[in-house]
C-alpha cells in the first residue's frame, strides 16, 4: 500500500515526523487517529532508561511525541544496562524529541525541577506514565525494613508525588492522561501471602489510579492502569533466581508499549478508570496474533503476578 494522490492535501503537507508515523501506520503498527493524537504531545515517563519504560518511550517517540525521560540512571549498570542519555538517543533516533532528566522520585524537589524543565522545554505536559517501581518478592519474615521502605517510597509516595506535581500542567492539556503501571485489584489472599509488602505497594498504586480517575474527572484527565498478561523480558527478570528460564517464558516489552500507545491515544474523558491488561488492549484493537511478542514464539508463557 502506498500514499496516493487521493489523500487529503493536509496529509501531504505533514512534516517528516508524521511521515514516519504514517509509515508505521501503513505497516499495521497503529491507528492513524492514535498517531495524530500523540504527535507533538509531551509525555513524561518515570524509570524510562530501560525495560518497559524505555519500550513505551520508543513507541510513543515513533508517533512523533516529545519524551521526558525521568530516571536515576546516569551511569550504566552492567547488570541492567541503559542510562537516561542512551535512552534519549534512542528516542531521537525513533523520531521523537527527548529530554533526559535525572530524577529520584523519592525526592519531591527533584520532581518539581522535572516539571519546571519540562514546561521550559516543551511548553506543557500532556501525559504522565508512572512506570518507576521497586520490587521484592519476599514474605514478611524475609522483607527487610530498607526494602519495605524502598517499595513504599518509590511505588506509593513517588507515584503520588509525580502525579501531584504533574497535575497543574496536565489540567491545561487538551487530552491529558495518567497511566500507572500496576495490577488490577484482586483481594484474593493468594496475592498477599507470598509477598505482602510488594502487593500492598502495587495495590496502592492501583487504588491511587482509580481515585484519580474520579478526582480529576472534572478536568477531563484520564487515569488508568496497565499490567502485563505474562512475564515481561527485562533485565530485572533475567537477574532473578532462575531468571534465564523465566526470560524464555516471557513476552518482549514491546507488547506493553503497544498497549500503552492505544490507551494514550484515546479520548481522555471517555477512557478513564480502567485496569487494563496488555493483551486485552491489543485484542480489542483487532490484534489477535500475539506470538511475535514472545521471546520464544510458539513456546509456553508464564502468567504474570496478580493474574
């Protein structure tokens, strides 16, 4: 399929960034409306130097978005890979504009600086993706105080403070979204027994997201969560005990990125208060064959936590 003379004149005059996005659309990587909705939008993603956060950044950059990479990684950790600067270079190569900012979301002053620099660089903020998170899959006895505090300082307090300081900018955006990477709420005790502290911290993120959908409804700010249907192949998974095996039972981060793309391109006033699962989002968009997302296509997959 090629661009023909029958396309409206306005499409023919779009700049190179939209041409990149149209090329992706014609390959079946997104709807034209979503691509139009995300072009030139400014999107802040916490923890976007690697993994799922970076995958989301690259996907949205390919639609011509401005990406604010707010993370702590200024020097590469050989176990995890990636820094805010290497991620920014990849964002630019993907077709977006990048702003790499050091930010430890446990520090509200750094968060405020990120918002000020985002406003200065891009003139506003359209979307926040609360991706940064800490994990410790330990029971009560084995959860050390410092790990408990880390999970609650990042997952709960950090997510809250990022959203708090983003709110004054979001309420001025034409189609503002908050997307929090946390699970659907399920109070079956099987999700609490093996890793109580972690479950509490992630469910707090989901509760906040649900509350923001109601609190910010009058301003038309959407608030949703997104969670993977299976394990996602990240360096963090590979570094777990038995990580090599788990990695082979996982899907690539791009499935989360593609799901985020569809969610964030929706009309904010009507698409809010949802707990989305990545594979369900894609199927609702008519994408039935998800095998390409698997690390080992055709192989077995490990369902993720909380599902």
